[in-house]
C-alpha cells in the first residue's frame, strides 16, 4: 500500500449519520491526528459553514478539528463561481439553499437577484417552497446559468436515507429541461481545490467515503485513490456491479490502518 500523505474524508455516512455517532470514525480521525497526517473533510453539505461543521463534530461527535480541516461544496461552489465571474464581472445569483451556501457566495461578492440573475444555484434546502422553485425555474428558462452544488440523491441521517441536494436539482432540471453544472462530488472540482489548498498531489492522497456514486467517483475523476467504507449509502452488492472498483473497500474505519492499509 502507498504511504498516503493526506486524506480527504466524507462526513455524512462516513464519520456520522446525522446525530448518530460512529465511534470507529472518531478513532480513525484521532489516529490521523496522532500521526500528524494532514486531512480535510470534503463534504457535499452546503447547509453549514466550516465553523458550524467544526462545532457539530465537537459537540455531537467528540471529534475535535479546526476550520482548516473542512471544505464544503458551498465553499467549492463559491470558489468556482468566483473564478468564472472574474472573467465577466457578473456577480448576481438566485439561491435555493441554506446559510452555508448563501454566506459562502456573499463572501465572494455575489448579490441576490430574484428575477434576472447571472446564476441560479440549487443546493440542499430543508425549508424549500414551491415559490423558491418557481423563481429558480423562471430565471433558468430566461437564460440564467444553472448550477447544482452536488448530485446527492440521498443523505444518511439517523432517520434513514433522507432526500439530498440532487433530488432538488433534479426537480429544477426536469422543469427547465436544462442540464446543471455540478460542482460537488462526484465532480472533481471539490477534491482538486482541497488538494491545492493542502499542497498535495492527487497521487499522494486517499479519498474516504461511503457513497460510490459521489465520494468514490469524485476520487476516480480527480485521479485520487479511493477507500469505500460500508457504513452509509453504498452496499457491497451495488459496488460489485461497478465497472471501475474503489481502490480499497472495508466494513468500517476500524479496518483501516494508516500505515499498512486494510485490516482483515
């Protein structure tokens, strides 16, 4: 096994499931910290700011990290649009999403336009309404660029597999007959940005996640080795049907040693 210089780690389904603790994930993070191996939580969650993710990990899961250890799809979306808008100077958005996404975009100088925005950004929104969807759909049909934060169909929570951002994006896609530009996993952008921030080459990192369709495909697309842990969305039966297999698969994070790899 490679001696990986950095780890990119999913959260929902990998480190916890909503409020449900994964003690084996806590121990895994503590092993990385003890060995001083750099890591970053790379999450498709756009509802939280990094400071909120850090607080949730500490308060609800007894995992203690700092904001430098967190890179969300909300931040990745803001960084992506910041670079894109730099070429045009157009920084108006309409957002279906929550505080993490809205504040990330505001921090990059984007302002809200409900009628004729340059971009319509759709992410997870637990308070979404018909009117929010209507404004997004009308804007896209009038020419706004359609951005999806990620394509997650479901999110592992304590209650079970809840609807993800991808389910909301699909409603807008269906109503507009317009394909979105995705930023979060399984697109490589969020991983590439994370590695650039860490100063790590793709071949020296390992992507750890529970969802083949997002976490593992993101690693494959970014040229990063992958570790699929069967604690969330994907099952062994589903993964066995995939043409490209994860680099490694394990039942849970107790079965991974950061120096020797999989443990039987």
